C-alpha cells in the first residue's frame, strides 16, 4: 500500500462490505425459514460469513500470514460457490414452475377446429 491512510481506507471499505453481506445473508435466512425452502444453503452461507469474519480478524492479527490469508480466500470462494448453487436452485425451481403453468394453460386450450 502506498500509505497507511489508504490501507485503513480499504480496510474500512472491506469491513463495510462484510457488514452488508452479513445483513443480506441474515435476510436470506429469514426468508428461507419463512417459506421453508433453501434453508440448508442459507445456513451454509451464514456459517461461511461468520467463518470469514473470524478469519478476517485472525488474518489482521497475524499481519496477513500466508495460511490465514489463504484460508480467508478459500472461505470467500466457498461463499461464491454456495451462493451460486442457491441461485441455480432458485432459477431451476422458477423455470419448473413456469413450465408447469404453461402445460396447464395448453391443456385448458380448446382447438379452434374441433
């Protein structure tokens, strides 16, 4: 980093983004619990965010040691993977609902020349 001020600025940005991600995951878990779907993925994301927060503090305390930094990156990759899996599940479920609705509509339609 060019200066201590810039390093502190990026640390504050990083912590702010972490707070926003944590709030988003708590909201996702609340919605998942209310509707009874995607609970396992939402809990997985919550635990990964908590893991990331803890490991972030460890990384700062160890002055960016290679092991803690690598584990922090691995946790971020795991979060992206779990979030991607959840998005894929939701999109596949939505497309299945659309296909089912389209098939019901087609069954109700009466041909014009019958």
